[in-house]
């Protein structure tokens, strides 16, 4: 299985920061490392329990930020990571931006938009 990374910028009330995201099409929300979300001034808005790949559950705080990627920009929910957590770009952010991960080429491409 290939790994895809993407450079982006996240903005919050206290500033902006460059982030190298791991594109994770199995993650629901994007995740910001603790040092990043604190630097840009994000505050917890709610809390969710997430299931990890091994089946265990963790609880994390969630906020929102503005994200800028080469393919577009938008406001998105983000998990507020704890010490040791790495930046992830999840499916909700990809869908907000109208993007999908091509699993064969490991690149992002425009999503086929449906209005049914």
C-alpha cells in the first residue's frame, strides 16, 4: 500500500501554520498535531470518540479551522491531537473540498459530484 502526503496551510484565530498531512481515506476527520492547533489558537468545541484501526477507542476534542491545499480551501472540522499525534487529512475535509483519493495512483482528484 502506498502512502500519500500533502502540504497545506491551516489558519486559526491566532495565525497560520504549514502542515504536512498524511492523506488517510479511512480517517473521518482531519487531525492537527498539538503544537499546530495551539499555535494557531484553536479551542475545543466538542468531543467525539473515535475507533482506531485495531478496534480500540479514543476520545479527542474537536474544533474547526480554515485549510488551504493546492486543490482548494475551506473551513473544516479537525481533531485536536495530543502529544505524539501526526497530522492526518481525513475524508470529511476531502469531501468538503470535492476531492477523492485515487487508490491506484495515490493522488487526489476531483470527486464526481451528484445531485440526486
